[in-house]
């Protein structure tokens, strides 16, 4: 619990399938998947006996967090309006930080940055999430668009085929 990882690779290199495999192997729940691409592959993450729910928008997300029992997997999809509002995106991460004791997968981590700077909620998850028993996994096909801070704070790197050597 509390480890941080980064999955990097170009489109079609298997990042999402690798993330799903890793998230299934973790013995911790709930797993919150921040899915900004509306990735269909996440719909098949729950195995027999496991539960999954999709929440769209911040108000649905807040309602989910207030439930006594969360599903094993919660696919969180911000609205298109929220996707262009860094304060709105940040609030998702702040709420997960406050929740404690969960797994967070951020697909397309660059979208949680404002001009190359990680939003404060992401910084909190990276620097203090471990003490709150939050496991964090980031995925991106654009490593140059995420802050160096994200790269230096993670403990594990999963590199898929990269076309640009930088």
C-alpha cells in the first residue's frame, strides 16, 4: 500500500491493458480509475464476484465517496466542462487524498497538469499519499507533458515502446 508507479508508452503500446492487469493484481480496494479518454477497456476490469460502477461528473463522484461501501472498481469520468477547468480536476484528487486507503489510477496524467505543472491534488497524492495508504499509478503517452516532479516521486516505472528517445 502506498506505492507510486508510472506507465509510459505510445498510443497502442499496451499501457491500458498493463494498467488493468496491475490493478487487478492489487489486493486492495476500492480502485478509482480516473478515465478522461472514456476508455472502453476499463469496462471489463471487474472479475467474477467484483463490482464496478461508472460515475460521470463531480457531483456523482461526491455521492460515490459518501457511500458506506464502494464497489471494487470506480471508473470516474469528468465532464467535458471539468476537463478544461484545472480547479475542477484538482478537486477530484483532493477528495481522493482526503478519502484515504484506496488505489488511484490516473489515465493520461498529462491532463492533470496546468502548463506542465502538476495540480496541487496530484502533488499531495505523490508526496503524502503513502502515509494515507493511497497507492497511485499514473499512465501517459506524453511523458514530456508531465512535470519532472511526477517522474522523480514515483517508485516504479513501466516503459512500453517509446517512439521519441527523449
